[in-house]
C-alpha cells in the first residue's frame, strides 16, 4: 500500500519491522526495542480505520491519543515515553513535522489550542500594525504546517517552484506552498530585496531562529490580545492539521451523501423494489 497522504505517514507491519531492525542496528537494547514495539502496537489499535495493511498516523491523531492517555489516568512520564517511541518512528520515516512535543511533568493539561478566529485576529493585527515579517511567519507556519527548524527551507528558489522538498534520499517529502501564499511571499521577497536563499532573515541578514520568532510572536500577542502560550510554532502546526482534518471529514461526508443519492437514482430505474430508495 503506497503512502499517498501528505498530512500522514503509514504505520504497517512491514514499516514497523524495518524500524525495529534499524533500532537493533543502532545498538538499542532488547528492552528498549520491546518498549517501542508496545507503544506502536498501542497506537495502531487506537488509530481509526479498518485497513489490515496499515493505518495512517496524523498529527491530530497523536494529539488526541496524548490527551486520551492522560484522561485514562496514565502519568505524564508514561505518556511521554509512548510519544517518544512514536516520535522516534516518525524521525526514522523523515516525518518530524508530525511529531508531538513531550509535556512538562508539572503540567496537567496538553498544549493549548489556537482557534481559527484568534489566528485571523493575529493576522489582522499584524497587518494593521505593519508587522510584515511577523505576519508572514505566522501565516507560513499555519498554512503549510512546517516545523520551526524547517523555516530555513523556505527559500526564494523553493518559493518559485511552489513546493519545498524536506528530508534526504528516499525519505524526502514534498510540501506544497498554496498558490495564494506563494504569491504573497514572492511579493514579500521582492519588497525586501531577497533574490535568493532563505526568505525569513534578521536585520543582519541571517536566517531567523527560534528566539527571534518567539520575540515577534510575543509582541503580536500583546497587540492582538491573544494568550502567548497559544501562539507558538507547535500551536500553529496544530491549527493547520486540525483545519486540514476538518476539511477532509467534510469531504468524506459529502462523498457519502453523493453516493447515497446516486444509489437512490439507480434504484428508481433498475431497483428490484422501486420504493426501496425512498426515505419515509
């Protein structure tokens, strides 16, 4: 079964066994490998779907699993151990963009969620206060769903191609830049005089780092009256995956409804019982 979804990675028996073999080659102990196996098996049972040849892991699924484990009474340390095993598998598959950050032992909850309305308010505030770089940092992470350490991959060259290729060898993945964002970023690059290389730079011309991003977001949160803990690269990625999943679910419902209508139309013309398609 081929992996077709950009927002997910396939977890199947073959891929898992290859991962365990990789761990053995990395001199991991049998106990560690067994713990990883137990965590992946538990995740597989939790994931939705009936496919016998594998199930897909999405960022949203992992966030729900993390939350549900806590609700079931598991200690933060135990939950982090399970997520660490899954994160290692995702790293092996070059899908660090799907990894979920571990929780602090002192925190009882999970990562706060940024609503779409709050996100739009942040964009509006950044525009009104002329915080152009912050506007595009925010919008790029939330629209493309990339990690903080992947921001440097947003170059003028990749921007002109309309996609970013992340990873190496046969584990590379292509991340599409939506057309509207592509045009906006091209305009941003032109105004800033950036003709090649990384798009997001400091005043000194070096690629922006986490510290700079945090400072930009902190200032914007104060202006937009949005809680700072909600405006992080992780929360923005979470918003991206939740939005993506909501759209996918809506499409699935529309597909089912269209299929039912088609069957009803066929029933009228060739059904054994002409009224079987009627809903009373």
